[in-house]
């Protein structure tokens, strides 16, 4: 455990977090960084020496990562920006789709259970309050031979930030905005990790259950959508997601299997 030493009250309080953590191994190794390029980058670079289940937490990232090489902007000391390192193949679910969807689920459930904010999920890995983005996920893998031998799960959650600058594909919001008052980051992170450890087992043994639960919280399945992919916009009905996590789009002429893209409701 690398703990914060600054007494500033806005810093993450490891002791408060540790008192609420109820995992067997996840998060028991905790690397606290006041600033870093990216927690995903840090975890991947140090994956040979950090124990399995290490949580790399940063108060500020210089180059926080989003999907498709986007940057995740986050105000220092206000949010949850962290990565979970899995470098023991025995605990990495065989279905990375279930891992991705399961991470979305437990992130949403942590916020909902503590602050009663109704959330929905947007394909492939965004968590929304209404139509506004409150959290996002980026999963990166390392492969040895034909086996995935390490996975880094990056999670960015807007917690106590109330103003946002820049251009966004989705308008951002935060727990504080939706809840109406400041939230306790330590409580949120512990709640998420407690559920995450249990989710890993389900994702490995029963990935279909995870995918089914994800679909139930993805409110635009069945709706007309537009998908921007490589600068081109495709229109159709969001029919389903398949076992590979691809979005099935019914264009009226045929069904397309979409592996990536930005999805919006098309009214």
C-alpha cells in the first residue's frame, strides 16, 4: 500500500476506504498516486511487479485514456480515476465481453445502491444518468502466446466535479450533480470493488447471466439509433448484442455486426 501523506481533506482517505473494503484479495494492494500519466499505463508498465488485484488510484491523470484514443479529463481530487490489474490468468474471466459488461454493471450498481441515482448503460462501456455520462470504462489486455495473461480495467467516475470544460461526445454529469450534494469517494470505491470481486466469478462461470443483466440496463435496445464509425454514419434499429459483445444493427436491408462506434438515439 502506497498511502497519501498530504493532510488536505480533499485527498482520498485510504483508511476510510480500507474500513469499508470487504474483498478477499482485490484492492488489498493499493497504489496511490497524486498524479500520473494514466493509471492504465502505470498498471500495464508495472504489471510484472505489482500483485494480482492491485488497484492503481490517481488524484489526477495527465493523459487519462478513453475509447478510441480519446482523453478522459478529470479535475484533481474530485473523482475516481483508477485501474484494476489482473495478472493471474486463473482469475481472468474467459469471456472478456462479460468482464466489460460486468464492469459496467458493478460501476452503475455502486452508484445506485449508495445514492439512489437511476442509471442506464450505453454500448459498449458508458454509464449514463439520463443521457449524460457519469462514468466510463477502458479495458486493455496483454497476451502471452495465445492466452490473455494480464488485463487492466480502467474506470473513470465523475464524483464531485460540478463543472466541465471541453467538447464531449456525451454531455458529462457527476454523482454530486445528480445527488445534489458531495459524495464520499472512499465509500463508492469500496462498494464497487466488493461487487467487482464477486462479478469476476460470475463472468467466468456464467457469462450469459452478465450479458443478460447488461441488456436489461441498456435502455436503447430496440430503438432506432445512429452509429458513427470511421467518420461514416450508419442508421438502423439496435436489435441486440451478440456473444462477442458486438452490436447487432438492423438496417432494414440486413443485420450488421458492429464491433465499435459511437451510438446515439436517432429520432
